C-alpha cells in the first residue's frame, strides 16, 4: 500500500484512527516530502472527527 492510499484510508476511518497519531506526528518533520505531505491532512481529519464526536458526548461519558 502506498503512503497516499494509507492516508486516504485513515481519513475515511476518522476519529477511530486516533491511535496512529503518535506515529504520524514525527512524519510532519520528516525530510521526505512523500511522507510529510500526507501526514498533515490525516492529522487534521482525525482532529476534526474527534471534535465532532466530542460534541455528542454526555457528561457521564466524559468521566
């Protein structure tokens, strides 16, 4: 699977892809643009999905 395909898959998964965030963050500093370039939109997508998910949580779910 190429990096672009993996990035597309992670964007579609959304908030559930949050477990890969620690592996994606270092890619933002990678010297290889082919790795660095797809990482930012994937992280943004995950963050936006998590933000939407957080809006639906009730008080007991937060504790």
